[in-house]
C-alpha cells in the first residue's frame, strides 16, 4: 500500500488559504473542490501514469532497501492522510477518490482525516 501524507509536504498548508477571503471578490481564494481536484486527483493521476512507464525507482538503482520498479507496480492501494477534518473537505476528497476509482478500476483508494 502507498500512503500519501501531504500534510507534511506543504500541500495541506494551502488549506488555510481556502478559508481566507479575497478582498476584491468577497469570496474565498479557492474552495475545497478545487483544492481536492488538484491535490488528490490530479497529482495521483500523474503519479500512477508515471508509474506505468517508469524504468526504475530512482536515478540510480540503490541496493539499500530501495524496492525495484516491478514490486512497486504491483501495489494497487493508496491511502490519503488529511490533517484537516472539515466536512466539506471530506466530501471533496471522497468525490475525487470516486473519480480516481473510475479512472483506475484496479486500484483501491481510501482516506483518513484528522490529526
């Protein structure tokens, strides 16, 4: 299983921006649906497609426990850890997971929320 915890990579730091109001429009800078599409669907889609054509797991094959590409290609589970626990965010993430399941029916996706 792959585990995607973007909260430590800075992706989820953008969530604070979602709640800020743009003074020009009076609306939030973004919304949970746009955020989830970019962070959950778009990035995962690119990663899975890249995995299909990858020839190695890194620039050099390192023998210190780095799995070979064939072993990684056999993984079909991906779990997202989302630090925030807002109901609208959960709904947006689950909508994007449904889209991923349609695009990649041989994969299983799940999400956990909260710290």
